[in-house]
C-alpha cells in the first residue's frame, strides 16, 4: 500500500485513525497499531508478514533474555543470536541471487566449469528497514542504552509501525520509547494539526514534484542511447531532484502520520543540497541511516581513533552502498562517496577555504555525478551516461523538456534556497492553510488521474 494511493487516503488512514483514538489503554493502542501495520504490509504480499513476525519474536525474546540474565556469556548469546538470524534472513532474501549471479559471471570470465542456481527469490518490501529496527534495538539493549520492553505488543507496534515500515526513517527504540510509553496520553488535537501539515507537504513533494519529473526522465533514461550530452545532464539533474523530493517527501509523510498517532518520528532530511562538503552532506541526507552506520559500524570499527580512519570510512560506505541494493552499481556508489569523504579529509583546509557558494555548488555537482551509479541498473548504462556527460555527444533531449526545465527550476529553488519541512512553524494563517488545502486537492486530482508511483526507496 502506498501513502499516495486512494485506498490509503480514503480507507486505511481514516479507519486506522478514528479507531485508534476511540481506544483508551496503551495496550489496546499497541495492538491496534500492530494489526494495522500488518494489514498495511499485507497489501504488498501477505506471505511475508510471517517473516516480519518471526524477526520480531526473535528480537523480543532476546530482549527479555537480557532482562533476565546478567552474566556476560548469556547476554552475548542474546546479542549474537538475533543479529545472526536477522542478517541471515536479509542476506538470503536480498543478496542470495546477487551472490550466485556474481559467482557465475566470475566463473564464466575465468572459464571455470561452475554455475550456481536456485529458486527465484522475491525481495520483501521494507526488510532492510525493519531489520535495522530489530538490530539497533538488540545492540542498544546490550549496551544498556535502553531497557528492553516487557510488553510484546509495544515492541511489535514499534517494529511494524506502518508510517515508517517500508521506507524508514530508521527509528531507534530509544528515539520513540517515551512516546510509546505515553501513547495513552497523546494530544490528539495538536498531533492532528502538525501531522496534517507534515503529511500534505510530503505528499506535494512526492506527487507534484518528484512524480512529475519522473514521468519525463524515466522514458528518456530508458532510451539513454539516444540522449545528447545536454539531455543526459538534464535527466541526471532531474533525477537528483526526483530522488530528494521522493524520499524526503516520504519521510515528511511518515513524520506527519507519526504525529497523528502521538509519535514523534525523527528528522531524516535537512536540506542536503545545501551541504558544503561530503561530511556535511551525510549529516543532512538520510540522517537515520547515516547515523546508524556511524554508531553501529564506523565507531565499532574504530572510527578515527585507531589510525585507520580512511579504511573505516571506506568499509562503512561500501557496506552502506550495498545495503541500498544487491547490485555492483550500489557498491560503486558507496565507494564513490567513501572516496569523497576521504578526499575531503585529506584536503579539508583547502576545501574549507573556498567561498560558501562555490563549496555548495561543487558539492551538488559531485552528488549529481554519484547519482548516475545509483540510478543505472547496471554498470554498462552507468558507463554510457558518464561517457555522454563528460564528452560532447549529439542526440536528443528528453520528450517534454519544456515542462522538465520549469520543474527543475522550481525544485532547485526549493531544495537549494527554500526551508525544509522541519524549518517551518506549521502554524498556518487562514490564507496559508487554504493554499495548503488547494495543493492537497491537486495531489488528490493527480492521484485520481493515475499518477501514484511507488516510492523509490521501496526497492531497498
């Protein structure tokens, strides 16, 4: 089910909201949010609800084990077992086909008589995100950062919360624990106003901006061989804004939905195209993922303390790239950003001495170049796009370039110079509220007309 779908807007959300506020006890609300989370997930494929339930049960029992046992050996088992189970499930469903295909290509390349085959494996939507939720919960419980909950419905509600189930943000239990504990005392009126504001802003970003850009550049990139240098750059600029408004729009909607149910979901984007350097970019882009990679991978590897800072940066970014998808293009994208981070550390004094506007412009261009690897489904297409971008090639512009150019200009103005949703007060005067309502009506009209594309991060 999509946030930008008619069934969600006209059926699922109203029913979930009104029933939730009719319930009075914490446990009743936990159960209701758990049930609705599974219903939401089942709209994609009900069979994989059992997989999420199994992962939830393993992590919950491990948390209870940490409450019961204090000796180091048993606590380590309660850490290792659920993480191993979660990573094994993620590895099988997300990377098994990738591994077999890579081995087969390598064997073919060296002339070895080897061919691996197996069943066609469907990637469960959201598995990367809810796996992060269960793993961070167990690690934080082991570290003593949180006290594991005894209420199975509270934990299942946390894992299956529909607002951030399939594409984040990655919400750590400690970030939402207080709101879950006080869910029976949530302020319905305040949450509705703030939630509606965030949700509509996110919906406009997704439906009006991101999907409109995608409708033009997706057909052009599907026939990338015919694109000119100018056409390729226009497509990649369009993609840079599409992915930002698509994913940040989803995150804003998730935050808004959280507020509607008394839950404060943390910020996931902070105007990343205003970044002045690679480190600043990753403090602003997909904040929930970058902080998880920092706290659960980079720092445990040693961070910058043991003299292997650059190695640890590269490992972190390579694995971060691979987390996004089972494809060598994502690995290369992670490596590219790892090199940007290392390069910035080596040239920091010179880079920081450049004028602010120059640093922001250069950083944006570097990010756009990296998006080629993220967008291309294979290395061949990425190489072709790079070739067109960096050597003059005649060819075509995208069909609909007359609409694409103003869309890019509007997106650029908002992304580079406008305020993000977290910088707004969300206390609208009547005229502003009317304008927001009109934009919401425009979104509904576009959705009724058939423009309701899946979110880009659903595939990760």
